[in-house]
């Protein structure tokens, strides 16, 4: 028994020595090489790493010409003076004034009346009802008519109509009122160096509404 154990240990030592020395490589049995060349082969190839070039002056100049600026809102009087100054300082196709359309609102409406006499007669009737107030119409398409209140949403206007019906106002209805644009926004889609220089000269006028990047 002891003799067999010694033979097994001796055989194991011989096989381990042959394995460590690479004598069994032809049989696919060899230790993993820890050489420096093996580690280098596992790394990324240096020639595959290319530095990213910095943008040159031409690229930066091109980027600066695509900037968009806006300013406003300008009321009618301000927009008139701004338009006159822009027509002198900037090329005609380099800027524009966009009308700002107010969001529509819902009103309780009486009308449209065929003449002013009927309108006055209705106003006299409403004046005799406590809790009924009239407002000036903002939409020229609804004149001559009467607004009994404006609201941001249709449900609110319908609720007011129901209240007025209970008070005896029977011929009113809920309609949408569209207010005409009263303000404008200056838009400069592309700001070149020449336009930048011209805008600097207009700074005193633009102080009312500073130029900002377009959204």
C-alpha cells in the first residue's frame, strides 16, 4: 500500500514538472503565459486611438452666424419706432416682427344686433337686473353685441350662463372671443458679425426689451 502511494506521488511530481516546463504543450496542456508581450496583445491597438481635432476659426465663425435672437413683446407704439430703426440699420430679410395673438377666451354673449337701437334697448333691460354686468367686446367680429363676462375656459363661461339664465337673461349664449394681436416680437433668425455690429448701435432702443436666444 505504501509502495503504491509513493509511486502515485512520484508520478504526480513528474507530470507537474512537465506541465510547468511546457513539455505537454503539444497535448494542449500548458500554463498561461504571464509575459509582457501577452498583456500588450490584449490591449487596444494604439493606432486605433485618434485625437479629436479642435474646431478651427472657420467652424466657430460659421456657428456664430446661425444664432437666433428675439426681443419683446413690443406694443404697437414701440413696434412702430423699432420697425423704422430696423429698416435703416439692418437688411430687410434679416429680421421680422411676429404678431403675438392673445389666447382666445370664452364669453357670455348677447348679439349680434342688427342696429344700434336694438343694442341700446338691450343694455337698458340689463341695467334693470341686479347682478348683471357688461364688458367691452375685444373681438370686432362680435360687434355690435354685449359681453356679460369673459372666462379662460368654456365650462366657466357655461356656469356663468346658467347663473344668468336663473336671473332672467334668456337669449345669451357662450361663444369664443378672439382678441386681435396688439403686440409683436422681434426675431432675428441668423446673427452674423455684421448684424451683431448693427445691433450694438441699436442697444439704446433695445433696452426696453433685451435680446435673448430663441427658444
